[in-house]
């Protein structure tokens, strides 16, 4: 294998007390099967933990899954925490997010939002494009 | 700090190495990515860090899937960080042979260490067999040069013969869990032969004392598996989820380093490691050349009159001149 570059590295986590991690596991598998390296943090992560992981893992994208309506609080919080750490890493939110909340998340700097109906292709394309690596793994 | 792109030149890499040494974790992370990338950027990182390596105690932690390697790594490095040390972890998980993707899940069990300030980097094997990634020794040097000590290398979950870790670590810890096998398993060749220290984890579960007894029996029967210079491997009982036995393990790990230093074995092991690393890279290059040769030979590299072995010899002659 020729070392032409690195696979896209994605940190996946759930932030706070939301315990619904099936979706996150499914997305991890989708991204793995698309040739990406998924650093899986799992449940009940703190912003500090996520920021440390993004920094140490030299991640290209961070994906946060939210199913408990915390996205308007926690989405901007993680974007802010990453910014304060000097990490310009795009945040993709997956989970249950009403359309009405999308503009507010976008304004807060969230790169993209993936809902429950998102196809494999949509998930992979969104993450690639957030990483600025359209058309690659 | 701006990350240099590959080929950005050695001055940018030297700048990153300087920042990494003064504690900039992002710079350390970038250097690790360059090492993983391989080729010229990795060479530049090697040159920029080589003056500052050799200080860290490199501890390998290996064992079967589910034996508790990540949890032990978490408890051990948390304990060391709280005692004022600066541990770092390289946690290796397998890449998919089909897509090259990977799910690196070791951090799931390492929240405690992360909160205690331990630097943790997940690495995919990227096609390398043997329990580690090809880039591990280079990555260990980056962490060593950044002032981390010890550097703990956690392998993928291994079976019986993936013993690469011994070629990457000063001290190899082999973790087993109750029910891992009987005395016959213990007497088979492979993983158990390379241990400097044993851990029986999940010691609160039934069968833990049996596991210990089987290991002891194996050690009693063998003179060959005592690795040079450091005597009979000790066995530590742990319940890593509770932190039980982790203090003893930390003492055993430190004690092993003392033995290595006293006997002059440390230098010898490190010399062997350099050779093993050269060999691993050489194999990688030769494997690449073999793939290329097979591709250029088209779909029928084996001619009708040849056995596969004969075809391989013919191609090897061609490759090696």
C-alpha cells in the first residue's frame, strides 16, 4: 500500500447524560466501512474529554450524537470549547434535531446536522465534506 | 500552530518538535500523524526527535480480546499521573482488511486517564499484522521526545502468536483473564513466552486462582521462558475496574525497569528493537514490491508449467536482481 495520505479521523461521542448510543454505534460502523478511522468515545463524555480526544487524536471531524433535546445547549457548548482550545475542527451533530433549530445551530458554528432518516451515503458524504476531503476516504 | 503539510520541509517539522517538547499537545498529535503517514514526513520527524529519545520506559500491554488491557492501561496510567508522572498511551486497534477503516474503541475505557491528563493516542494497524501498527516505534519516539514517561503501548487483542510488542517495549505485560485456558494452553508456544510480567485480571471472578495456578505451573516447568536478565516473571492479580492490584502492578513494572538497568539488559533490548524495526520496514517495502510485481505480471503470474512456489522464486529473482 502506498502511503498517499491518512484516512479521515473522526471522534464520535455522546455528550452528557443522554444514554441512547445505538445510533452512534451504527454511524461508527458506516464511517468505518467507508474507510475512515473512528475514535469512539461512547457515552457520558464531558466537553473536556472530547476536546482532549480531538486534540490528541489529531481528528479531522468530531461527531456528537444527541437524542435528548440537549442540542441547543450542548451543540454550541462543544463548538465553543473546541474554539477556546484553538482547535478548528468541524462539529457534526447527529440525532433528533427539529428543523426549526437548524439555523440556530448553524449560527453557533455547527458544521452539519444529520437526522434519523439520513442514508449511509448522506452520512459519509456529510462527514467527508465537513473534513474538507470530498471524494476521498 | 499551523500544521505543516507533507513535504513542507524539515524546518516546519523541527518547529513542531520544539513545541511538542515544551508541552504543546497539539504539536505532539501532529507529529504522530506525520509518523503514521510514513515516507518523507516520517523521516523528518525521526530526525527532529532523535536527539531527545531514550528517556521513557516503554511498557507493552498485550493479551486476548476482552482480557482487560484497556481498563488496566486506564487504571495504571491514572495512578501514575496522580503520582506526578507524565504517562502517555498508544492504543492500537485493528483496521478492516476490506475497507482500511477502523473503529478505535480503547478510549471508551480511558475516561479516567483522560481526565487525569494522560495523553492518549489511538492507532489503527493499517494492514500490519502482529498486534501493532508499523508506525508504533516511531510514535513511541515522538512521545518519548515530548517528555512522556512511561509510554504505554496497548496492542490489539491478540491470540497466541502476535508478539510484535516485545520488539517495541522495554517491559512486556501479558494480561490473562479467568477461563483463558488450562495448563495445556499455557504450555503452548507463543504469547506466554514473551511476558516479563503477568497479570491475571478480573481477579474477583471465579477461576482467577486457577488461572494463576496454571501460569505458575507453566513457569515452574520452563527454563526457556525466563527472559534474559530479569528472572522469573511475576504474576499480579488485578481487578482493574476497581483499581485493585494496580498499585502492585505499577511496582512490578517499575521493578522490572530497575532489573533491566542493573543487568545492562535495557541497552541490549533497545539495540534488538532497532534491528526489529528496520526489519519490519524492510518487510513492508518488500511486500509492496511483491504486490507491484504481481500486478505488472497481470492476472496470471503463475505460468501453466509452474507451481506457485516456483512462480514465487522466479518473481523473487526478478525483484531482487
